[in-house]
C-alpha cells in the first residue's frame, strides 16, 4: 500500500533501533513517504536512514535547542522541497520519585519531551502554513493521562501531560490554516527507553493490569502514526489516541 505516496515526513527521536520513532520511519517508508530521521549524533541517524533506502536522510538535531531545530528545518526543506508530516517523538524518561527530582532532572525531561515538541513544531509550522496543509503528531504517554503508572517519574508525567495540552491548543490555532495536530498516548511498549531500570516483578504487575494481557510493540504505535499522517484521518484533529491495550480506559 502507498498511503503516503509522494509525502515528505520528519520524525524526531527516530534513530533508536527498537524505538517508536524508527518503527514509524520504517512504516512510513513502506507506504511511500520520503523520511527525514532526526536524532542525536550518537544514534547515527544517517546510518539508520540509509538502511531504509537511499532517498531517506538522517540529520543530527538536539530538539532542546531552538536554533538547532530552526537550522535543521531549513536544511530539510531545502533538501526535500516540502514537508507534509511532522512526528514529535523525541523523549527521555527518569524513574524517580517526587522528592528525588532535582532541578536538573526536571529540566532535562521537560526540555526534551515538551520544549522539544514546541521547538520543532515552531520550526516547521511556517512552512506548512505557506502550503496550506500539514499533519503534526506527538508521542505523549498514558503517564500523562493517568499520573504515572507505567515508567518514569512525576516530571515525566507532567511533560507528557503538557504535550497533550500543547497539541490541543495547536490544533485549534492551526486548523483554519489546514494543519491537523494530534497526539498518541502509548502504554507500556517494548522499546529500549526502559533500559535495565525495570524488574521483571514490576513488569509482571503492569501486564496484569492490561486487559489485552501483554505490552505493545513499536510497530503497533507506528501504525497509529501512519493513520494520523495519511488522508485516512483527514477530519481528525485535536485528538488523543490511546494505544495501551486497555490499561487506561476512560469514560
């Protein structure tokens, strides 16, 4: 299928092999998009992009730096000619308790997750406005809805909740300009972000609270981003789509 034929997509946090961003880049490429993978230098986004095909490109970008986002946006628009889709996926987490959060912990998590979304969105929105169309989506978390309960401290929950608020406000402001903005809230997903910080006992307890009885895969989250990036969701904006196996079911 070619749901994204002739589309140009930018994905942040996209060069971790087992991450949501790279899974999204892969499925976008499979559906005909040309993809720009953004990540830190240590994750080698150029190499990951090349693995998807010669038309795809990788760019080093620290989303916490506004000027870096502006510069990479200018370069991508120059290289691709247009950008139709932006996926704000860059994120970090820290599983610490409220009294253990130091200013530097708070700043690090909020800067990557929330400020990074703002920085990168601001860099590409003027281009999308000039074209009269675009789709922006972000990777939030069930932690931002439920106040934790998955993985990460209270500052992580705050950052992910902030992303939901920012996405909704952006959807209201940018809708009249032809730009859709949505959020995806994964539950527990089998990515590398947890590292070795979660014991099997904790994992078993979390899975026991998931009606579908398992954790998700990056590809399952990527498929939702595919929907939001494509014309299948042409009348969807300001939405929060839960992809959590039922671990957080709202009225």
